[in-house]
């Protein structure tokens, strides 16, 4: 039985002239597009087409995976876990860092600059000058060995383990208008998602409010200091790194200098080490969040409990010479409270960023699967002599009399 054609489906427009007056005014025009007579392509998965598709996919995935893997192995980096530096490092002189706390990837082996022979030392200073007062501070000094020259750009990250920034209540705990600089009133802050960190015991508004700002990572790192440089008469030379230019472009538009009066606001509870006596317009003013890129990076919440955030990077074309570098860390962020860990990473970057071998591995796995299936189909279709295949030219939509765009075979 031949398929019925819709009324008005004739290709000859002249044969439908009588319908111009009889048909309703809203009748669609008698065109191929409006009457669904467009030509349609039907995909017939023949053996040759299947083998061709899997061959192309295998080449694309294996090639791209190999390229990503190559880029990952061009990155040079060193990671130091300093979680227990304040408790385990010696105080009188530098001592070796446990090997399990060090991870390094370099292409050059130098016994005199072995990255796994890095050292650390801790120090407690009771009268550190902070604003208009002195305070006790814990410092960790880490000496890392760089066995080869590193080409810029060089980035410095901090890494936190077991810190869940993706908790539902934590994610929502901030006030966007307050961060933008508006003097949001107390009632609005109380009704916002900043709770429970909205006011202090005196009723003053916490700025910035919420759990995210309160828990900001507040360890500080000095730029790497090269000890005994080869081409200098000085005892040490600092490699230039900056905390500017580390946030995504445009993100600063979400922040502004606050319009609050100093008498109306107090810093978050965990900011006490920095603002012991609150905000002071002369000695310890309110932070300018629009220019504080470390704060902006922290407010970009991580999806996983183990994450990296950029702390500083080189803004120069100067090569980082091989040698021993010392980094001074002011340790304020206690990760032992939640059974977490912290480390820093000094790394070069490739076209795809810092070292990450997993994208390349995933592409290689998918490409390998496509290649295995491709070989299987070649063997089953062409060598194992399966049953004879039908001729696609007999399909109904390949017949001259069949209406275009329909796949019926009745």
C-alpha cells in the first residue's frame, strides 16, 4: 500500500488554485518548508560508515590526548605540604622536610639541588608590628631546591585539603550588595543568608558578613628568595612576584569600597589577628575589596574539598634561575581543627595551565576504546564473513516515487 500524501502536498501550485478562496485565511502557504516537503537525509549505518566514524574518532581522541599529556609533562613544579611545620620543624636550624610532604616534577636531575632534600624551620616572634599594636606570630621558613631554570610565567598557589567550600549553607553565606559597597542596613543583613555572622554582641554589623569571608585563608607568603645567586655579589636575590593580576578580569566589578561608617561595623570574628581592635580609619582602615584580589579569589568558591587558589605570580620575563629558594610563611590558618591540610605549589604553566595529566589520560582512554571498537568492526564486517547485508538503495526513501522526508516502507 502506497503512503498517502497530505491534501495540498502536490508540487504543482496551479493544481491548488481552487483552494485559494475556499480554504481558511490562516492556511499555511503551499511551500516545501511550510508543507513539510523538505528533503531529509537518512543516516544508514553501513559497515564502511561505522568503521570510518570510529577511525576518525580514534585519531582525534588519541591525538588530542597525546598532545595534552605532552603539555602536562612540560610543566615544572614543586609542592610542599607545610601543615605540621609549626609543630614538627626545628627551631634552631633548618631540618629536612619529610619526603612524603614533597612532590616535584623536573626534567633535570641535580644531586646538589635535589627537590626532595628541601628544608624547613619554624620561629615564634612575640612582638610583630601590626597596625598600631604588636602581636605574636608563628613563622615557617621553607627552603626549596629548583634544579633547573624555570621560564615565566611562574605561579604560586596555595592548596587546601578537606575544606568544603561547596556546602549549601556556606555557598550562600554572603551579601552581594554589601560586597559591592552599599551600606546595607541591619534589618536586611539579619534577613539575609549571612546568618549566623551578621552582628557582633554589641549589635554592630559585621563587614563583610557571612561564613565565606569569615573563613578566608590568611596565611601569607613572601616572594621566593634565591640564596647565594650565581651571577650576583649579593647573598640573596628576591624573585619578583606579585599578588596583583591574579583574579579573573571583570570580577573586581562585584566589589567596591564600603559606604559604612566606621562606628557601625566590625570585622568578622576570624579576622581578629589582622584587626585586633576593629577597624581604624587611620591605622587599620577597612579593606578595599575592589583591589584585594586575594579576597576575590577566595570568594570564588571551589566545587571540590581539595582545591588550589592562586596567591601570587611573576609579572616579568625574568627566568627563575636554578638554586635554593627560601619562602617565609606567616602561619595563621589552622587546618588541624577540621583534619585538613595545606601546602603551596610553585609551578610553571603551559597552554592548558598548570600540571594536570588527567584530561590527557581521559582522552587517551576514550581514543583507545574507539580504536578497539574500530578493529573489532573491521574484523567482524570484512574478515569474519558475516551474513550478506541488504542493499540500502531499496529503502523506501531512496525510491523516486516515495515522498521526501518520510521513512515509511509500507
